C-alpha cells in the first residue's frame, strides 16, 4: 500500500499500552520528517545533483556567478543545389557570469546528415577540429579541460542526436562553434522537403537498475509554455538547375525572395508566433517543387584527385503508380502509442489519423488495434473483419484514450509478432508514435527478426518526432515513414498509405552499368520503391567515364526499364564522397542492430576516420593551444531545451527522473496530510499519552514566558 493512499480507517493500529502509543506517534513523526529530508536536495545547484537517467525540468540556479543559459544563438545557413543540401550550423556561446564554465548542449540533427567538419572561433582565433576515435577524443577533451584550454567536443548520441561540450569558457568570452553537414533530399511524388530539427524530444528511458538495456544522456527541459532565451535564425539559398516554385512551410512563417527562379531565397519571419523564443521548439519544414514537376534525376559523377576515389550518385524517377485491378485481402494491425508524451495535441492528431486509416478499410480487410504505454492490450485476440460495427467500436475505444505512463514499445511489438495470421493474407503493421524512446536498435532488430514477412509502416506524430526511430522502423520493415505534424495533414497521409499498399510503384528492382566500371555500390540489394520516391544508387567508379546505367523492375502494368547515360564528371559534386560514406555507415549500423552488440565498430570507425565523418564511434575534437584557465576549475552547465510544441509536461514528469529541486507545494501538503492523519488516529485511539505529548511543549512555552516576566 502506498503511503499516500493511507486513510485513518485503514491504518493497521491495534490497542497498545500507553508507552506503546506514545512511541507510535514519535515514530510517525520521525518517518514523516525523514521523508521531508529525503525530498530536499543536497545542493540547490543542479550541476551538483546526481545525474538523472531520464529528462528533467530545468531548475534555475541561485548562484549569481554562474551563467546557466550560455547558448545565446543558433544560426543555420543551408545551400540547396538540386537534391543536395550543404548546411552550416553556428552555435554561439557566451559566458555572462563571473566564473569559468563548461557548457553542455544536446541537440538534434537530420537522420540523413553527413557531419564532416567542425571549427571553433574564439575572438580572432580559429581552431579547426580533428576527427578521432570516440574514446580517444573524450580523453583529449578531458586532458585539455584540466590544463585550462578552451576545447570543444562533438559526439553522436544517436544518428539524429548530438552532444556538444565546450569547456573553459571564461567570463565575457564568446565562442562560436560551426558544424558543417551535407544531406541528400530525394523527392517524394514530385515534391522536395528540407527539414531542420530544432529540439530533442524527451526520451523515455528505463534505468538499467530496472532492467533497461539502453543509455541516453539526461536532458533538462524548460516548463511548458516557457520560451527559450536562445535566438534561432535560419536561411535557405537555392542554386537549382530548374526554377523553384511552390515554396511553403507548414511549421514556421517564412519570407521568400525569387520564387519561380533558379536562385530563390528563404528566411524565417512573417508570423506572429515566430519571435526568437518560439522558433526553436519544433522542426523547421520547407517544401517545394521544380518547374514542370520534373525531378533532378540523372547520373552524377565526381572525379577525385589523381590517386583518389571517384564517386557517383544515380537518382532515377520511378514510374507512376497505377492501381491494380485485383484487390488482395489484407490484414492491418495498428500499434498506437498512448504514453505520457502523446498526451494532448499529439494523441489528438493520432486519433484523427486513425479515424481516416481505419475508417477507409474495405469490407474484405481484417484489422486489429494494440494500444501501448507502460503495458499494452489488444482490442481483439485476433483480427476481425472491417465491418462498420467493428470499425465504430475500435474508434470509440481509441477516442476515449488519454496519454499517460511510459513508452514500452518493445513489448508491444513482440505481442504484435505473436498475433495469429492466416497464411494467405498479406499483413501490414502501422506504428503510430512520437518515437520518444531510447531503444531504437532493439526495435529495429525485433522487426527484422520477427516481422520479416510483414510490411511495417511508421507514422511519426508531433512537432519534433524522433525521425531516427520512424525512418528506421520503415527501413527494417520494408515500409515507408510518414510524419504528421498537424491534424489537417492526417487525411492526406492516410490516403498516401492506402495508395502504397494497394499498388507498390516498383518491385524486383535491379541496376547494372554498361561500359562503366563500378564498385562499392549502395544499397545492395535495391529495395522496392513505394510512394513515388526515386531509385537511389551510390557507389564508386574507375576508368573512363562512359556507357550507361540500366535500371529495371516490375511495375503495376508490367516490366519497366530506365536508362541514364554517363555524363561528364562534375568537379563541384564533392558532397558525393561524404554521402556515399554516410550511406555505407547507415547500412553497417542497420546490420549491427540486427546482429546486436558492436559487431561493426571497427568498420564504422574506419569509415568515420577516413572520410572525416561523425559516427557513433568517432567524434570531433577542437583544442585551443592557449592555457586560458589555469587549473581548469569550471562550473558544469547543462543548457536546457524548450519543451517541444504540443508535448505535455507528462513526457518529463511521468518518467520518474530525479529532479534537483525542492518539493512542490503539493508534495509538502501531501506529507502534512499524512502526518496529521497519523496523529489524528493515534489521538483518537491513544488516550492520555498522546495528549500529554501534545500539551508538554505548550506547558514548557508558558513556563519560559513566566520566567521572562
């Protein structure tokens, strides 16, 4: 029985002797006092608290000498040429306190980003970072920090989550850390999209003491509605082979120049809610298309310097989707996250999505729904026909759900894998979640091993979803990822899924080169093409640039073939080097997730070092040669992040993280109520002993007053 569920009539009190009753009251007071002392923090400064394993709310320090918000601005400059983005991110740290500090900031990145360079500016000095094996980089950072040198360390927590440490920032210092990455932006159904994530959503993490197997650095968050003091600015410039049109942002107000030209420009602004405090609590999303709805398909070759490698990228437009004449019976299993982080706006959006998904099922289909948070349950032990009555019942149950609790996605997927299925029926699993978990590798492994005969589609719900999980689920399950940031997008995304399942665009895809010698081609084998995405092929080439690429497959109307001639090598396409290496690392990481452990550590480390890429096993380290803080004494500061737009505080509070702050008023009240209940029950049953105990301090007080007179 919980202490806070005790009632006077449920207290296990038995008649005691008068001394026994007296000691019972004393014991009750001591227990309550102990609880109060335990609730108090050892230090008011959150830097001194025991590290938490889960997200926690930021507590402002009462130490006026320490700047607790050192990240003053983040600036993003993106240049997009065709389907390749080259992005520079500048983080500006300034110490406005009176003590040296070490700033630590956890921030998101694109799942496709190939982070290949970092440099640090301190005043007029420029320090270029080096790529190192992760443990070696950490050792160098700690040594430089102890020596009093300003140093910066960039590590990868997840493919889309990074941690920046900047040590020995002196009072008055401004330190600018610049990161550079490149990424490929393949179109979908003729439209292109650039996404810049601004905040890491709070991740549910089960501590290892409770059987958890993953790790994730605790991140402090501002309270809901509290705007970030960090300025955020973003600019996008196009250098397109075709005019850029239909520039739109579903996430932010933007200002556009030169729309309809090859050199359009985009900047943040134009919205009442787009002040600097509100810009960085959700993903920035920019959509556009090229003139005539053409794709920048083709074969691009990059010539390396003499003795170096040459790289190529092929992007082939798929055939148009054509609905099949025969409708194959299908079974759908909807796996719905109803945890605390989904409370409110995300779960409301998910309900709209599910109404469209389930409501559009055909009478020949069957379906089931599994709801999960800390536990899980299915609506039916096996799939049921998609009759109107069954659909209405499922929608009623989903409509009554409210978000609370933890996010135990692995047990939920294990239960899905165990659900019975008729052998002649094609099953599709649709996972609906914000992805705020830290067990991505376990999820990918489970899907590959147990759902290999099932297409798994993932819907990420919310303004700052975990795209690494959403995209990884789709890759592992040979499905497709979807992101739904608002309820009004749900219908279109549900219809897109239905079209994909009814009619895959291209299957049995194969590619071969005629006349050009190629090697280290990625991916192998080529996946089915869904949703109008192009066929992508990375690799290396040698010899004379000649011949053609032939891509073949099976479309809805029969055999399909496309041929791309080998063009003149482009010396400006140096990004292909990093894009190929990033894709190979992703393939090895997927293989490692399937095998478990760190089986591909050596191969991934070698690629990271050779191509200067940030990976799970390599980091960037920059060290100033000047000793600026002898002794290296500095206050550690964890830069807080805003709570993502639309995410409830339940995403933080329900995870059981240790918060380095005094109890809230409700906590004090609950403890006081318990104490009064115990005293009241003892008074009622305890007789004169309790009353004498209560009156003794009053008699003593009267005696002291008499003596004073």
